[in-house]
C-alpha cells in the first residue's frame, strides 16, 4: 500500500521518485535454512519450510538478485507491486 501511495503521489512530479515493491517469494537463505533445522514441535513452520525446500520451491539468492537487476533496468509504472519473480 505504501508503494502504491508513493507512486500516485510522485506520478505528476517533474522529477518523480521511482518506487517499486518486489516480493521475490521464498528464497533459499541462511535464515530459511535455520528455520528448516528447527524442531517442528516448537516451530510450526519448520514443516512447511522443509516441504518448500524438498519440493524445489525455493529460489536461489543468485537467481533472485539477477531478476531484481532486470527489474531495476526496466521501466514500470510508479507504485507497481511485483509479486512474482519467475
């Protein structure tokens, strides 16, 4: 919502701020690894995180970084929300 509001506010400015929100989805990070290693009895999300990992749903940090670079290089409508990096 913040991103969309700023985008609308900036749309008619002479030198608008470019703002885009990016939700890369689940990324295979050290924090994600730590979460998967937790005891499912004390950390309920350990199971779903392990399932996402074993089923290949996590994106590598390298892949996400490359996709973000492509996003930065492309022009989008101010305030757009990008909810998937495929």
